[in-house]
């Protein structure tokens, strides 16, 4: 076979990674007439919300690639099929992980830092799932349709998988993602840490469509793609969502994300090893993406597994080890000053991690007296004790260095803490036992042996410790407020897992088709798995039980003390200190009772936990971690139910890697509606909607009328009549457009999972 020069480097990388890789330039392709040689000025419809854009490059996956570099693993694995009247390239859902990939944009004048849209068209004919890898921005995101699991079934963690009969449109859908092209681009293989990124924008970049092994998603018919297109966005600011926030004097809601495995792009020690040479540029790309998606609160991790992630901790390593780039946080905040965002720093706090820091002293100790709570050795290196006054002073010092120091640069929301395994554990050290004796046991000393032998005493100890944790958070809130962070809140995510807490018992598939899954799970590949009916899980508030019961453990380990559960009842009357509600699947957001239990005087905070799906694709691609979402409007199923049944004021995402959304036309409208509602108490209006699948919540304000949140939690389009709870003129709160109200009712047409916000004045 004959190769052109542009394919030599990808070929060498592929062959070095795995002998089975095929990187080839297929013959017989034809240039799309919409993309003339040299790029051309012609505009092509890119779909909502973009309209007409210049088409940079186009790949018809149903024909040979021509001179375009192409790769697939195993060689010859993909095939062309006609689906819904169009030719598609398909990966069969059999055997091991696999992929196909095309290089897009080669010799098309691509520019580093410029904005583009990657568009992938796929059939929604059957249950399918796939992961889309964009090497131009080192982004990965999965999409699933119908009853496919999407997230992999077998991996390091229990991904809490769910299989529902999501309606199939019987048409083609288009996955679209806005991104900013990086300076240095990887080939097919992307290793971790200081990986080489030899590609340049003029070389184009790889787009990979991949899936895991068949047993990880047995409902899927395999990935299928008909067309991949790349559009230029000359003025991304044009597509920023114009947010209509509540008027001055009304509190505002917050939308934010935190990324887990993304900053490998910028941590290289040399510019050539960094995807984006200027680290602040990379974060500015995220700020622009926030504007495009309609989000208002910037979040960055400042401590990851206890380690400094780019802030100035001082001149020595006695307190915190110095960051590789200690000015990153200050530079980032200076950049954010050009945007109208609030800022919420994120901390995986484990005590200060320095040569003389608090964390390495490991002042918390398991009930067993052993040195470790869990078998996760690298997470057992540091911990802190929330009952220890020195821990409080240490944590305040972190907030002073990262928030208070910069309070005049940006408006801070407060601080978000999420301890990882054994970082803020329940302590049974001698010093902690002495504090318990003094505070809650009438000065009577207790031993670990007594606690193990006396359940009532141990229960009282637990209650004391949870009260001390709440006091720790409240004291941090007070510290920030006293230093000028007005109305600061402190969020705590008492859930160290990426996928979120799992249901009790064996690993589960929650489904509305238990009969089908019972048959699937008879396969020996799925031993020890079970299928549970969706309705039964929701009726039994099984997810709430998972969030609020001690974690299961085994052998000598103490997971129940390493990662203490949520105790929301203790926060009902608390202001400014909130435990976050973890959600991921539809069964986790379908119960009002569960949400109500986590509500505080400051409202509700809900966090979407995305599984990482890490190391589940073909090894020749290197390390991948990816979020997964439903196709089309169903990508908002969790958020829609959360607003309908819980109405959070803080809505966040724990993302697996570099965050994005694949169906922005739906996400932008949802976010605009969500943020147009004031962060005030709401109540469900029973009978206000003519359709039981449309939930109506009302928010009354002292001086600014009444707001309504109208949510379609159904899986089909709905035309409804909403009875208004107050008289006055009615407008769409997100757009300001006047709505007709006849006879005290408003008529709306809603697509699945749509949120509309109304304002009555």
C-alpha cells in the first residue's frame, strides 16, 4: 500500500503502540463540493445554535477516505452499512474494544487558539453508544441512545449503570462541540504526564470514534457515524448566551464544573510538551466555553488529592509543597476579571501537604488502630482531623491564601470541599477520643476497644463526630464572611467516588426492562450482577439510602470511616454550609423526598458525578477518561428531574476530563432558564399543569413578582396549559419575551427534559 507523507508520522505512532493498528490513506474518496480546495468562503448550515458557518473540512464516513489518513483497530474492523437511508461506518459490538479514526483539517489553514465546531452525525435507529475523541483539543465525550448503558459496565469502579427505554427518533442526530484548537496536537496515541505532542495545527488532527468491549455495553448495536464535519467560528463571542439574571437584590443561582483528568494538557515541563503553551490561554478557552454554554460560575481545583494545583503557598515547603506553577491561580483570576463570572474554588483537602504540614502527620486514626483506613495506599499518605482545632486553623490558612488574598479581583461564591478516601476521615486517635470524652462523655475516657464493644456508645460517638464536621464547615463559612466574602457558602461533597454512591448489595443495572436484563446477566461475563426495576428503586428511595448510610467495607478495612456518609438532617437549619446531593442516573433524581432531605436554609446543592470510564478503550489510544450523555434533549434528563423534584440553587458537574456538552442547543436554553430564576425557596404547584409529566414550581419574591419553573420530565413532547398562581403580565424569564395569558393560563409546547422559566409581574 502507498502512503502519502502526511500519514507517515501517524503510522509510526500507531505501529509503535500496537501491531494491529492500521493507519492508511484509503483510495477512491471524493472532495465534498461544499469544501472547495483551499477552504473557500462558502457558508454551510452547521445546525443550531450556530447557523451558517464556513465548512473547513468534511468526512463522508460511508465512502473510502481517499488520500485522507485513516486508522482502525483491529484492522478491517469497521464496515459500511446503509442505515436510515444513508451510508454509515459502523463498529460491530462484538469482542474487544475498537475504533476508527480520520485526520481532519489537514492543509486547511487551521490556527491555534481559533474556535471551531466539531460535528458528528449518527443514526438514532437503535440503542448505540460511542465515545468521540477530539485530538485537536484533547476532549473526549460519549453519547448513547435508547437503552444502551453508555458508561462501561466493568471497570475499576461501580458505574451505577442504568438502562432505560429512551425513545429513538428514527432520524439522524448531530453531536456538536465548540472548541479552541491547541498549539501542539497528539497523534492517535496520547500517553500521560509529559507526553509528546508533535502535531501542528496545519497538520490537522485526529477524530476518533471508539467503543469499549462488547460485554461493557451489551444493549448497544455499536457505534455508527455517517459524517464528520469541521466548521470555523470566526467570532465565538457572537454565540455567548445572553443571560437574563434575576434583578439586583435577588440572590442568584450557580452553574459550574470541575474537571478530573484534564490538566495533562498544560503540565508539561517544556512548551513542546504542552498542548497549550500559555496555561492561562487554556483556562480562557474554558471561560469562553462557559459563555457559550450559558454558565456563570468558574471552578478550578486548587487541591487535588491534597496537592497544590497552582497557587502561591509561600517561599518554602514547610506548609504546602510549592506548585510547579505557583502564579497560575493569580494569573487565572486576573484573566477572569475580564468576564462576568463568579468563582468557586475546589479543594480536595487532606491537611497541608508539605515537609512540616499537617497532612503527613496523619492525626486521624482508624477504629482498629491500624495505620490505614483502606487499601488505596496512595490516598492514605495524608489526612486531617476535623475535630482538631489545628485543622481548622490550617484550612483557614488555605482559604486566606487562595480566596481572601484575591477577594478584590473576582466575586467569590465561597469554597467547595470534596475530601477523597481517608482525607477527612472519622478519627479514633487518642487525641480525638479525649476530645469526645471532654465534649460529650462527661469527661469519662473511652478506648477504641470500648467503642467496638458498645454499639450505643459508638452511635453517640458518630453523632458527636458529625456535629464536629458541621461545626468545621460553619467555622470556615464564618471565616470567609468575616473577611469580606459576603454571603460566602461552603459546600462539602461527602462522596469520594467518581460515579457517586452505589446502591446497597451486588453491582446493579437499574432498568425499566428487567426481563431483558435478567437474560443478559446470565452470561458468565456478568456474574455477580443483578437487575433492579427502576420504579422499585425510586419508590424505595434507594439512592437516598446509599447517600446516607455508612459505606460497605470488607476485611480489615474501614471504608465506612474513610469516607463518612452524608448526614443531611443536621443541616436543615444551617445557613451557608451545605452537603451536596450526588446524582448521576435518572433513578437518582426522581424522588422529591431525597432532595428535600438535603435542603438547607441556603437551599440545595446538587452535583452530577460522571464516571471516568478510564482505561476501557483500546490501549493503542493511550489513557482516556470520558463523560457520557444521552443524545439530544435527553442529555438533560438528570438536570430536568433535579429542578422539578429538588430545585437546586447550586448545580455542578464533576467531569471525567475536559468538560463540554454535545447537544448545546438544548443545554444553552436549559442553563439560561435555570439562571434566570432567583435562588429563593420554591414549592411544587399541584394541579397547575394540565399534564402530570410537566412539573410546575413557584418562587415568590418580596418585590419582583412571582417566578415559575416549568419542567417536562416526560420522554416525549408535551403541549400543556399552565394555571398561573398570580395575576399580572407574563414573560419568559430567560428571554424577556412576553407570553399570552388567557383566562389565567399560559399554553406551552415543551420538548423532553425542557425547562421554561416564567416571570409574572
